[in-house]
C-alpha cells in the first residue's frame, strides 16, 4: 500500500483501489474491514464513472446470441480477452457481456504481441519487452529481450513450470523459440524448436533443411505451450504441423500428435514419434490453446485449417471444434511407439462453425468451458466475427456473444478468470488450508496429521481440532472434548492445547475468524520454522468419536509453503471414512499427488492397517474429479513413480491432479467395506 501511494505515513488516510466498475454508471461499493479483536464494520459509497469509448471494438455492445442464463452452475464470472483491438487491449468482460477492465498499456496488434492474466495481474508483451499491468493500472516493465535476439512475441503467454512461457520471434527463426521467465522477467530456460527438430532429423538420417527454415519464413508457427507437471514436459502447438511434446529438462522429443498427411510425416525421424490415433478419433489440425484438463486429458481448439507454408499441407476441414484427447503413453523402446491418442470429447456444433485461425477453449472447473471462436467465417467473410460461448458442467450454453472483428484482433484467445479472488498484494497458488475428518480415539486410534513447511522463512499456521461443533445431523457420535499435541520431526512437543481460549494467541484466532464455536475445542497459532511436523489429535481420556483436524496457512505471502500434508486415521464405513480437505489458492493453479496408503503401514509395524484402500477426489461442488483403487492402473502411474511417490503396495492408491484455485476433498475408504488404519497424503508438486 505504501509503495503504491495508497497509504502515506504519518497520515491515517488509506486509499483503496477499486476496479471492475461499470462505465457510465453509478456504482455502489461496499467495503468490509476487520479488526484484530474479531469485530468488523461495513460501509458503502457510490462511484459514478464516465462513459468509456471502446473505439468501435464492440466490447460494450455485443450481438447477444444467447443472454446469460440464471444458471448458478457456471464456475466463472469473468473473461480475460486476449486481443489487439483499440489502444487498450487486452480487456476483461463479465459473463453478462459487460466490459469491466481494460489495460493501461495496450496491445497494438495481435500478431506482434501477447498477454495473459496470471497471479492477479495482466502480463503483456510489446515488441521485445515484457510488462506487468496491475489491476490498479500500474505498469511495470519486467524485461527487454532484444539482446537475446527477440524481435516480437506472438500469440500466447502460458503458465510454465515456475514462471511464464513466452513464444518468441527472433532474428534467426520465426515463431519457433520458447522462453520461460520468472515473474520478475529473468530468463530461466529457452527451447529453440528449430535446433531441437533439426537435431532429431539429423540423428534419424533426414535433411532438416527440407523442413526447418530461417526467418522470416513461417515454417513452425508456435501459438501455445502447455507445461505438464505430471511428466515434466512441454506440449508445444505448431499451427503448421503438429503438437510436439518435449522433455522439460533436456528438450528431447517425447511424442508428436497431428495430421499424418502433412509434410512432417514424410520424415521417418519425426514419424517415429507419432502417437497412433484411436479408431474414430480425429487428429487436430492447425490447433490452438492447448491445456491439461481436470481429468488430465489434453484439451485444445482444433481449427481444422491446413498448413500455409509446409507442403503437402494436409487435410483442410470445413469446420472447427474444441476437442479433448486421452493420451495413453508407452515406452517406445519396449512397445515400438510412444502410445495412442483417443478423442474423448468434442463440441462440433453440428460442424456449422468455421474459425480457421486463432480461437481457444479452456476449462475452468470440471466440464465448465469457455470457447472463443476468434475468426468465424474465415478469410472470405465480410465481416468475420468473434464469438464467446460458455458451457456449464451439464453441457448447457450459459451465454453466447458475438462481435465483429478485423482479422482475429477482437478476441483471438480468451481465458476464464476469477477477478473476485484477486488479492492485493498478489499471492501465488499453493495448498493453503487442510482438514481431515475421521474417527478419533485413544492410543493407536488417534488422528495424526502431518505437514511440511518448506522454503527459507518461517510460517504462521493455525491448528484446530473440532468435535462438539460438528453439527452434522447424520453423524451419530462426535468427539466430545478434543485434545492435540504438535510435535516436530524429532518428536519434541512444541505445543499442546485442550481448550482454545487458553492458547496465548487466542486473540489472533478470533481476529482471523478461526475461533472454534465450542470452548472445549482445541486450537493454537504457531510460527514454525521450515521442517516436518505432526499433530496428534485424541479425545480427553477415553473419549472417542468423529472429529475434524485443520491446519490454516496464515502467512501465504512468505517464502515458505505447506508442501506435503498427510493424515493417519482409523477408516471405517459410512460416516467413518477418512475425509481429507485441502484448499488451493489463490488465483493460479497447482499440481498435487494424492495418495491413500494402507497395506504398507503393516510393513512399518502398524497393526490393523487397511488392507485395500480406494481414493476419490471431489471439487467444492461435490463433483468427482478422479477415482483410483490400485495406483498402477492410473493413467499417469509412471509419472507418480518418476516423482518418487509410487506407493510400495500395488493395492494402494495415487492420483496426479492439476487443480485450479478452490476447495477439494479426498475421501478414503476400504474396498468392499474394509476397515482399518489408513493414511491419506497430499503432495504439492
């Protein structure tokens, strides 16, 4: 606040930035602020805004093909439109079709610039430079990459392994160089597809000069990059030829997916990497906007448009469609090929829409999609149109808007975003808060929660064990009087609590809204150094029943995270399954591995271990995201093993999930009603 001039000591006046206001309108703004004693106060005011000139881009007056329905099932309310119309692109719309925010930097041309909404801000390129535009309009130049040979950046900025992936035009190669930069703009890693593909072709006995060309020839045309945490790879979209997957660390080609009637497939050195398309599955052609969906399938927009440079150009379809593919990858040295791709979903709209370039589809929550048809009608349309369409999890259209466009400048790619979750200052995504509900008893029947504080700084956490306040009608017996002890990795007791009001930092529990409803429930706030910790929860004396153990991250802005979390408990049936909840926040996404362990506990000397656990992860709406019984049967079993997290028993469960910010629940039970001690774990990758 001080650095932005919103608070200038010794003055006691605080100025708060308000964004997302309607233009030409008297907006009512309500502010709620909280005090350290736990009390709060709300005030309202009105702000009348001037009318905004959108320079004939049409964002304020779309053609409404379908107005926003009353459905509450759609997971997002805001749309970040990557665009190059006017001098204020990109923009943010809401799902009612209203314009809510514009950039103060502006992208003059969609072909020579790029953008993303990431970590609560817009990141934009212009020429060879990268900038961050905060929601309050503050613009910060992060880097100038002309010294790296960059002339322009093109199309997308995509989330990377640790930073942002930029798609560069360089003085040597056009649209075939990828750079990952951190959020301060420093270059972390570079992949030159011209070099990578040339090396593979040479090694395979082919002449790369027949496929790879220097600038200004558009031989590759990179338009999207997806980092896949499941196997530490990059999936790179070449509009001209294919999707190509690279090992993140080495740059080695892992697989290629595309139309085999195109030029690339004539080279054995490249054809050997081709995924086999399953029967009835269409390969993507001229695709854009690759991403990994919630079910770990590959989601993309299939433009259906053949190659413009390479010859033979391949198939040219008369329509465009979003598509989703399940990839079943194999080891080529064993099976002779890298695997198969099966088309598992599409949205073809009766094959009535042609959008041959640009365009996008992204999934915000399971089966909640935003589709951007960027160039409807194609090159012969007068005029062409951009269309934005929202689908909820039931497959129903929630809104559908249309805009006249010049080329695909108006909306060449659009992201569903959560403006309502933006924070000041910005806080990155991480597993923030965890909870586990289970059957708590004395001795070995204690509920034991474990977590690791990683990083270089200490972390403030709140720990709670609830029982009496679990006012859930179907629970037949809750823990009457919870007690817990926090221990470090050496087993030393750091804190013990029986009644939360006795904790020295009880006032902070109140101020953070974490004071339990019942005075006999246990809670504490502790500031912990990096290391491993366990919370052992029991009832006082011989008290037993269902209880809830929780850990809250109260300092998410520090250079420390709750990296890995686990809970061991007595798993029963019905109300007594083990239920572990975790929150990914705030505005990005995170990849986690969730495991349920049973049989291997017996090998560690634990008696009465669950013989065969099964695991299901649900989102906040109760929708099942993934289920696993035996971990080796999971699609990404090899990646679980590569991350060093393969369970030691084949009957145990494990899932890799790429999750947006939100609340999630992992439920562990026994196969065929089995019971016993089990462990549920969440690892933040």
